[in-house]
């Protein structure tokens, strides 16, 4: 049986831990709304968070974040422009939030953390590139199979309607694809 690492001690003993505020949040908590200016970075100790935007009344999910990952509307955070997406918890979460002034101090005082942030931003860029190319190149079934192979945690933990939104299809289409894939195995 797989046991999740208890990250609480990691966060509490980390350098500069006094700059972070630990928060326990219920599912469906909005951390940032589309149109607001991002002033925080959240580090996930426990739970799952999604990034989504409103497209003509449709809720479109484009990324999921899990334990040991961080999330912010980095574009809004860096430029001071309104965020083009919302950030919401999908499960009850424990997060550690740091405000922008404290994060700026942290980046000045810790080259290691600055380097880790740069790596994280680069990984996010690669993720967006892969997502963009997949939407052009792959059909929904191929996108689902890729998710099943490379991000099975999403299949295990995320409600089906959010997965369908993430894949750019309806929940009915996702159900058909899942049934066909199950029939092949």
C-alpha cells in the first residue's frame, strides 16, 4: 500500500518558514478569481488544486496541482495585471501561502529557492507547450490515453467532469472513450 509522505514537518522546518502561513481549506475554496491580481504563491502540503477559466460561460480546467507543488497566477503575480484564470481547491487542502513582498525577500536571500522557482517556471512552460501541441495534434482519445499513462493520479483523484473539461470534451464523450479503452484491456 502506498503511503503519502507527511509534509507538515518539511514545511515547518524549512528555511524562512516564518514567512509562510499554513491554511487548512475545504474543497471548492477559491484562492484566486479570474480578473484579480495575484499577490500570493501557494505551496501544497496536502490536496489537489485546479486552474481554470471561464470561456463563454463554460468552465475550462487546464491544469491540476498536487502535493509538493506550488501554484500562482505567475503572469499576474509578476506583471500586476489581472489573472486570466481562477485557482480553486478540488479536495480539502493544506497549503502554505506566502505573500508577494515576503516571496521577493526570500528570492533575494536564498539563491537555492530562486533556482528552484526558475526550475518550476521552466517546467510549467514545458507543460504548457505539451498541452498546446497535444490540443493541435492529438484527438481526445489520444489525450486521454496520454493522461492515463503519464498522469494517472489525475484519473484516480479528479472528478470526471473536470477531466473532461481538461481534455476539451464533454463528460459524455469522456465516458464513451473510457468504456472503449476498458474494452480493449
